[in-house]
């Protein structure tokens, strides 16, 4: 079982706990999503049992074949909790687009919250071989696209405010919000980069202990 606790920031008082019984531990932090007057906390776990009773649930990918490549590919589960009371708002169980790459690095699987404009929020899931845009309030899958395996990484808003940048293993990719068109930027080599933040005309990346700057023109490092 894996339990998360929410505590008051000023006093440490326990507010709520949330436990999933049939999961394997992962070193994955909760991801906050602010939606108007409501804030959600998203947890990402290895799912080994049924979804939470009474919580809206959907699936993504082929969950039928548990052992492609001779490996046990455990499905993953995203659980959205109300930050105020810890109640389950929605769950999404998914299988990796490329299960054979799933065991390479847990960092390939990541939830990215993109905030722009006047409080507009987008939620992206990156996983081995796939990039997905989810509806933050319901977990519904809005758009999906294949990425070069193993892919993964994180998504941030492009400096132009209109496009999105995925930084993972290999070239940086510039996507439109519907995930219909990807433009590879200059290839820094098959290294694992994590998009950190967006600044004027640049995206800042981290790789290990090094901070890199990718320019808006061609993504050169």
C-alpha cells in the first residue's frame, strides 16, 4: 500500500490521507493542478489492482497483454484527488505505448501542467513512446501522439505562447496543442533532457547537474 498525507503548511496539522492498496511504490511527487476555485493533486502509481470504487475511471492503451518482450509491464494509474479533502475525483489507468522501454527510466513517465493566458490550464502525460493531452478536470484523453521511443520527458509552453515543447530523450520537439504536428529542433544527441521553464525566446533545460539554454530559433544548445 502507498499512502499520501496532506498537512497544513503553517502548523503541520494532518488534513487528510489517501491510500491505494494495490500499487507498487514510486518516487513520484504529487502534481498540483489549479482549476479556478478547485485545486487537484495528481498521484502517479504502478497499478496492480482495480480502480478505486466510486471514482470515475477511464483507460488508455492496451491493457490486455501483460508481458510483451518477455517482461512484466505493469499498467500505471493517475489518481486526481481534491486538494481540500483528499477525495478521488477521477482515475486513468494506462499502458505504455512502448512497454519494452517502460523499465528504462521512471523519469520517462511524467505529468506536466502547462499554465498560460488568463489561468488556462493544460495537462500532459509523457510516457515511453507516447504523448497525451488530458482534460485536467475529468482525466479524459483529448489528444494523443506517438513519439520516438523511449521519448518521455516533460512539456512546457513554447516562448511564442502558442506551441508546446517536449524535452525528453533525443531532439527537442515543438508541438501544436492538438498534438497534430511535431517539429524536431536541433538534435543535441540521445541524452535525457528535462524541460525546466520557459523564458523570453528560450527554454531552459536540465541534464544531470547542468543547466542548458535552448534558443527559440531552431532549438540549438
